[in-house]
C-alpha cells in the first residue's frame, strides 16, 4: 500500500459514489480506474466505513438483477483486496465523528456524506501542514461536492469524465 509522501504527486479521496465506479461499469469508470491504477503518482484514500456503503451498492445491484451473484462476489472480493493492498484507509474515530457533526451544522449533508467529508478534511490537514499537495475530493454527488468546495477542498466528479 502506498504511503502519502513527497514522492506522490496527488492524493485523491473517493467517497462511495466514486469508488463503486471502479468495480461497476458506469459513467466515470475509466477515469476512476486511471486514478487507482497509478500507485506511483496517486494515493487513493477512502473511509474504512465506506467499504460498507460500496458493498451495499453491490448488493442492491444484485437484488435489482443488474449484476449476477458471481459478478457481485467478484466485485466484493476485489474491493476487499484493494482495501487491504491499494487504498489508504481513513478510520472513523471520535475526532472524525465530532467533525462530521459540526459539518452538518455548516453544510446541507446526509450522515455518511458528513463522515466522508470529515475523513477527507482530517487527511488533508496533515498533507497541507507538511507542505504536500492538498487532496482532491472525488464524488458523484453534486451536493457533497458543493459542501467539500465550501470547506476548502479541491473537488472532481467522475461523471464529468465519461
């Protein structure tokens, strides 16, 4: 797993709406795959709890018969493998929860969206404080992107990269 440091040019934080695109073909899939593929140039961070959201999205696609049980199992296995080997996992601790609560007061956010934004902000602070490039917050949710921008993060929407 890569470490965030001077040798990496960019850090991307992916929320669940962006991360699911790595495993299910949707608008933005090729772009997300490119971000995740180049470990020498890009660090990819996710909230550990975001794995649950992505797994739930896979299950919903299977229940809706958009994917087969085999496709579901394959995507889930790849997600778990990548979480262990490729992604920088941001743990949701009490500090992140407290920050997420405060974010809900300042921004119009759903619960998990506030947690994702709090995780990204918690990761961005040491990057900036250590003179590294700030992270880019990646989401397919325009409201969440607006909140991230208002909180001072650079943002990108994978749906703009079909």
